[in-house]
C-alpha cells in the first residue's frame, strides 16, 4: 500500500486537506523503463492524484514503482515505492490516463487527457504535447479506433476523433439526434484496417441513454481537417454499410437506461377506472394501468420516467408518407383464397378519394386497379369468393375482376357502413341494413333482405357460427349497434327480428364490433364512443340459437375505440387490438384452467407506443408477416408488429435538473417532483402523471435545500362544515409536504449558527380551465413550520386503532387524517398537522379575542393542560375555541404538533421501531436512505 496523504503530510505538515486518486495506468514495459535504481522486473504505475484543502486545490501525476517478487508458497510479495519522477502543475481538468503502445501512438507511454490537451508521458519521464483540444466539458472516456486514431467524449455529450501525434488533426462528430454523455466506450466491430464498412462504437452512460453509433471508415482513413464537423450514421440492421439518407442519420441505435434511479412511486391512473364493475362479472384486473414514476439521471441529463407493464408496438418501417385528413386503412388480398395481403388501401372521407399501394416486399408502389373508382371514398374493399373484388362507396357497389369492372348495384339509400363475410355483404343506410350476396359464378349482386331498426345504425359485424357452410347467408348473424339506444342487437338472418340484446348505455354508443375465438370460446367485442371495450362470451345453440354470458369491460382511452382482429400465427394466439387515445390488446389468458368463468379467459394488456395513433389495420405479407399498419400522431404511415411480451416500458420527460424525490398526489393525478439544478437551487415541480406534462415549476427560496417529499391527507378548516352533514366523508384534503434545510445564517436570529429544518405544506389547487375540459393547477403555500432538527425523509401512516383517537380541533377521527413521520438526525418524529386553508379558524379566534378585549377581560394563556379561563363568558368561549385549535405550533395557516419521538440507529439498514405513543402504535422501517411506514 502507498499512502499519498501521509507522504504529502510529511512533506508539508502545515498543509491540511484531502487526497484522492482519480485515475491510474501502467507504463509500457520497454528498455527505457529499466533503471539501475530499481529491480529488472519493476513495473511503473502512473497515478493522477488530487489534493484539496481550505486554501488550495491542485492535481499531480505520480509514478510508483511496483516490484513483484517471485511466487512463494504464501503467494506473491508485492512492494510499492515512490517512482523515479512526479509531475506537478497538471491541468485541473485532467481526468483520464490511458496506456498506449507504439502502434497506437508515435511512442509508447501513458497519455493524460484534459479539456485543453492530450499529453504523452514517456517512460523516461518526459512529457510531450500530442494534441490540442477545445472541449466544452470535462473528458469522460477515451477509446482506440485504429492506428493512431482515438475517440474522446466529454461531459457536454461531444464526441471527438483525434490522431495522436498530429497536433492539427481534430474532428468533432455530431448527429441529428443528441449524443449521450458517455462514461465508457468500446468497439462493437473490430478496428482492423482491412475490415470493410464503418466502425460501430458503443457509448455507455451511467446517467443517460446508451447509444450505438457508426463512424464511416472513409472518414477515419482520410486526412481529418481541423475543426471539421461530420455526421454519425447508425448501422443498418443486416448491413455493414453506413446509411446516407437524412432520416437514418436522425435515428441512432439507443439502449435506454434509467440509471441512476433516485426515487419512484407507484400509482393507478385513474384509480379504479380499469377494474371491471358491476353488473359485469369480475374479469381481468385492469389492463396494466398500475404505473410507476421514476426520478432518474443526473443534471443536465435528468429525467422522469413513466413506466408500466405493457406489450409494445414496435415499428419496423417508420416515417412513411404523410396521409392528411385521417384516412381509413384497409388491407386487401388479391384473391379470396390467398393468405397474404397484396394491397393497402387508403380512403379519404374529407377529400372523397381512394388510393392503393401495392405491397412489394418492404416497398410500396402506387397502383390503380381496373374498374376501381378512385374519385370517391371507399367504405369496403375486399376480395370475394370466385375471384371477384368488391368496392363499396356511399353511392354504389362495384364488382371487379382482374381486368375490368364487372357489375354495379345501386343501394336504396346513401351507405354509411359496410361489412362482408364470404359472399355476403351488409350495407348500412340510416336506420336500415340491406343484405346482399355476390354470386361466385357471375359476380352479380343479388339483394336478400332489408332489416329495419329503431334508430340509426352505428356499427355492424357479420357473425358466422362454428362449422357454418352456407354461402347464401342462412345461419349467419348480424351484430348491429344502434345510436341513441346505445345497444347492440343480434339477429339471425333466417329469423324475423333480434333475439338477443346487449345494453351499452353506461359506456357509450357502439362504434366497432368484432368476434374472436379464445380458448375455444367465441367472444363478442364491442368498442364504444367513450373508449370502452365490452366483451361477452357467445353460446351457440342449434338450430339458430345464440346467447351472451356474463362478460367484462375495460377502458382503452378517451376517444372512440376501434377494434382490429389480429389472427393467430405460430404460438401467438389471436387477439383483438383496440385503438383509442391509447391502445390495448385483449388476448387469451396464459392458462384456461385457472378461470372459473368464461369471462376470465380474456386478459387486457396495455400496448406501449399506441398513444395518439389515428388508424390501424392488420397486414400479413411475405416480407411483413403478421404486421400492423398505422398512422402516427403526425399522420405518417408506419409498419410494425406487436410485441406480445409484457415488460416494463416507459416514456421519458427530460429535465435539466436531478430529480431526487417523487410523490404522487392522488386527488389531482399529478406527480410532485423535488429536483436540484446544477447551480444548487431546489425546485418543486408538478407533473401530470398520465401524460408527463409539466404543469408548475416552483423554485424554493434562496438557501433552502430540499431533503424530503411526501403527500398526506390532513384535516382542514374548509371542509369542517361539510363534515357535519350526513353522508359526508372525513374532513381531510391531500397536501404536498416538503422538508428542506435552511442554511446556517439564513434562519432565525435565535439560532443563527445552526441549520434549520423546515416542513412546508403546499396545496394543489385548480387555477381555472385550459380549454373545454382540461384543468390548470397551481401550488399554494399555506405555511412552513420549523422542526426541532433537519428532516431527511418523510412518510405517512393512517390511524387504524379503534381505541386511539387523535384530537384534530374538536373532531376525533378513527380512520381519517394521516400522521406524518419525519426521519431526523438520529430520531424519528411523529407529527399531526392541521391546515386552516380557509382562514375560518383564525378569523374565529380573532373575533372572539376582539369581543373579550371589548369587555375588558384579559386574554387567557391557553395551549397547556393547566390553562383555564379566568372569568367572563367571552373569555371562556375564546379559551375553548383556542384549546380545540391548539394555540401552540402555528405557522401561518399550519399547526404542527409533535406527538412522539423515538431514537433510531442511523447505521442500521432495517429496524422496527417500537411503540411511539401510549395511544398509537405504528411500525416504522428506518433505512439509511429513507423512511417508510406500511
């Protein structure tokens, strides 16, 4: 062992400070390293050492001689002594030492990297400038590329390519997508000069997303120009050649990382909304809407992550052509008997147009089919038995073959919705449905019947019973959604009227209907205008009987839910993809044996990446098997697939600060975040938890350092009157509590030399509406109470004991407000708080005191058990009022009362505290970095 601090103290006993070793590298073994003063096999270790004191801060390079003696039965004998030379006056931004050989540099040695230069330490103790640098940040990593070319990164997320030995050879690489702050680099592809293609360089980060970038070999082999700027292109999948198009330059291969995670909170958004409710039977426990908000990263790369367990919509082809106007997507087969789709159709209702793309591998070619009318919007485009293709528009039905238009048929009224099943077509016009068949032999349209309904039809689907063989429609069923009545009527085409009814009055109008088989049971799925998906098992009875068993429902989003059936393939079962403002997938459960009812055979899973998608359709092509086509929020066409695996997936909100504490405010659906900026300022932020939208950012006062955060239900004066009404709940509101440390010299004059602990109470209150439905919020400070000692962790605990009642004003709550637990220096404190948010309690006390003074009575001293009113009715009333409110512990509109305290061992990792108070027992877990209470 070699003690740098002891050596420095011996050299200068009057200079006190700290000593730290930041980097080390062995000097290459060569003839120049041998010395007559050291044994032949001595290794030389170069160390970067910093010395920090009250009046000084500097760095030095020390060379240590490491002598490894021959092995003995007890092991190696290693001796470390001071080497032949030290170097002083090292640039303060020096952070990296790197061993280099003669093939990697002009000479072997150890290079030191700072923000201004790269220097070579030769084995014989000579330092030489290799390259001038102009880094905006501090160097973080260095990696050899090929020859004398090296890559250097810094804390400002810059990547530089340098050539050691050429002072003017300097190239800064940038990318359309910001690079990460890399703390580690390595080559994914080898650095051999004869290798073809670019060099893939991995940028690993401890505080941000890691990335894989590609450096073109031509740029490394050519002469780099001083100050030149190049672009990094990501490596294409399956190819070693760099991509040159602009879109691919913007897409770096990223390995998302949430480290380090400072704090996290779990919540359900919104509470209970995704749980099945009566009268439906108990079904799947929501659709993955238990969410996790994590505070991650370090400034300036801090972030909030909104994570949930979900499947994922993974794009394979993104950034396609822009499709304005919200077109309808339809995947079309060239022949009814084929398995793959040949065309992708776009119907534009606003423009009154239809266009087709021919799917050719992963490329798409615009095409016009003979007989297709492109000058009107299309409701249905599908292949039919017999080799025909049908186009249904609002005005007509067109039958096409491969060469020309074969037949047309004019419906009795304007068509709004169309559906097909085999040769059967169902055409909706107003409150009627006309059923027609297309003859497979001639392609002629034959009307079958017209069905009338009490209101306009909003959705339709044709159901086919198991083992059905008829082509004329006998035995098939219609599932018809009806406006105004908000019902789905099921009717057999061979019967005179509906025989089954599904009421959707409490979830909206039916907008999309799909039937699917899961675990051998047929299900009817209905998407509604309010974003709900209702599903029921279907029971078929012969002849021509149908019934619906008890089912369930799940909420997909706030817009109308559109359903798409994704067929089974391989080991992946068939599922129903529901697209609303968000996306979810209804699929069979992993095992049918665990389900005691048919409704439990279906589980709902949220789909990550489906937010804001406007249109979806399943596509199955040879080069795009079992894919999904959709329009992203920008209206661009994308292709991809649904990853059915349920993993933890997240969205990211970038912050320039370090998010240290996170708490969830259930009443408003927002996350409160305490963060610290690089300058040391503390911020309290309010972020909408469901969308990661920052609502409020409040900087704490100068000198305040935030230390802890939590939310708590506290009794207030604003709801005390409502509490007296029958049927009202407990009179508490949810507040945000912030513990902070006020630096010495900024506190009160009574204790100016000691850091003050503060507990601030904020209310999240509405500040008007933003638009028609959204509500804007603001943070309102009610008071900041001084604590006995600084608080470093906060938690809340409910009062659950029936024999215990804590006095909050004149009310006794058995299970109402929460007590606050504060982890202080060596102790855990338990507090009760009362918030006079309306100011009524203060106004009442002032009014009573005014009446007492008017009568000439002295004000009593209250707040202690011995305090009692002297005389007079007004004084007695005021004493009773103040005794109920508590005259001690008030700060502004917040009353803080210490219930109890208990000593805690700060070094223990988990310790159960015993009884804190005679009338209240709470189990508290004290940790070295936090405090929690179940």
